[in-house]
C-alpha cells in the first residue's frame, strides 16, 4: 500500500503495519493486521468481509449517505435494526462518504492508501468516474488487491442487476428445485450471494498469498452466475460433462436412493443411504431385511431403477413408528438420518450437541446475539468484539486514523 508505514510480514501475508482505528479484534486473529476498505452492500460482499473481520482483519465499511440497502430490509428486526443487516456486518467500522463530494472522495483515497484490499460491488464501470475502478487503482496503488463482485460479469451481462433471485432463476437452480409436478421454486435463502461471498473470501486469501511472492496486488473478479453454476456442482457438471439436463425431483436426489424424507406415523424423517452397506443396515432395522438381499436393490443403480416399489415398502414399515423413535433406532445403527426441524429447532439442536451456534457480539448496551463464525482456530480464535455498527458510527475514529497516517504517526 502507499502508506506512511512500510509493509511488514504478518503470518506469511504482506499487510500494513499502520495501526487501524480502534482495532476490533484483539490483535491475535489469523488475519490481524490486514486492512480492508469495504465498499460493498447487501449480502455477498458484506458476508465476505465479515468473515475476514471475524478472523482479525480491520474492515472499514464505507457507506453512501443513504446507507447499506439492507439496513432497510424489515421485517424481522431487533430493536428497530434489520436482522438482515445484522447478519453480515459485525466487527466493522462504518463511515459515510459521498464519493461525488471532493472531500469525501479524498477521504476514501486516504483509507485505501493504508488498506491491503478494496472490495466493491458497484455496477460494472460505476467506480470509474471516481478513479476507483481496477485500471485506476492498479496504477495508484500497485500493491492493492481490488475485488469486484457483479451479478453477471462485465461483458454481455454488464447491465444486469446483481440480485440473488435472478441468479437462482438463470442458473437453473429454480428448475431443479421444488415438486416435479409444481412450478420452479426459489431456495429459502439467498444462497448464491452467500456462495459468492465465500468465493470472494477465498479469492482474497489467495491473492494475499500470491502478493507475498510478487509484491504486487491484482484484480479479483467474481459474479453471482459463475458462483451459482459452480455451486450447482453435480447438477451443472452433469450437463457440462455428458449433456444431462436435470429437472425437479421434489425431495428426491437424482443419483441416490433412499435419500430424502420419508413418512413416519406422525411426520417425516430424512434418511440418507450413501452406500450399499448403509442400505442393508436400514433394511434390517425397519424389519425388511429381505430388501437388502433382493437383486433389485443390491446397488445404488438398482435402487434408483426401482424407487417406486422401494419407497412403498419403506413407507409401510416407517409408518409403524414416530419420527423420533426411528431417529433413535436408525442413529444407533449408524444410518444417517434426521428429523425435519424449523430454524428455531435447528439452532436449539446445534446448541444441545455443544456447537454453541449463537454468540454475543459487542459489549454493554450494544451487545447483540448473532450466529457464530463457521471456522474454529486452535491458536488464533475469531473474535466477536464489535456489534454491527450504526450508520456512520465510527466516523470520528476513522477520520482520526486518517489524520494520524497523514502526519506519519503510527
């Protein structure tokens, strides 16, 4: 970075040694010392930068005067604050800057001067007039990693807005989701925003490692549709590799059976048999041991070819007990199974098995319960020190930090 203080090596990654504004994460996370200028909003970008902030990076969230769109997305809310916004903005500093204003644009440049990474999800070309497009930043900040997230890339999809539901529609996800007799169905969460955010975090870490060798930054580009097609894994590869065009199968799996929900006496239970041994054990537990020996069901291909008959036999057996009874019996025999739970029950179950899914983020009156970071480190744990900031909450701290860097104060 073009920073007052020289670059130092931290954990193998080249990071700025300029002390950031009120470092939120204790200084011992795996990404401590990394500074990210976050010009993103809504979900994919903010989710990526939050994961990095949890791991110790200092993330300065630069918002337009109107704020991140997701601040307004209610219901639900907690004390008037959108839980959508809360879900992906902890451990960050918020400052409002209007890039159309000369002074604010200069402040944005000052932030980037001492940042290792710039992440943005503006429309393609939208930052060029502010001198923050990749071709401009690589000239002014040759060590900067410039991460750009779009909906459909910068070529033929240049003008398409980056909404997750559009990617769900155009990737094929909706066509393979839902009942075989019903209409195409969206997923219950903005899954391609999340997947793109994960890909962005991986890309940033890869670029940081490469910079250790070259000393140079680089552009990292992602888009929702490419991430969606990657996230469709076996479904998209089935088409690419052999021309197979998948369709909706309801809750059935295209390649595995039994693999899905089956009716018990009171409600459904999910059973997943991924190999022949699991199926033979299942047949014994449900008192249908002859199914395991029948040549019609000997291999996965055989079971897929005779789904209807096998489904009827399993349903007849399973409706003689409750879902909870079968869960206990099948689990005891090492057969993958699960009751179908609501989100509330899922969180409670994770808590009951010691995963501690809910963490208290922030301190005092700002403390808010949120879902924990998905990765655990044995030596450099993630931290939850700062609640998602109110709009422009950290302006004074960030501007003080800028002033210190200009004067050469570490």
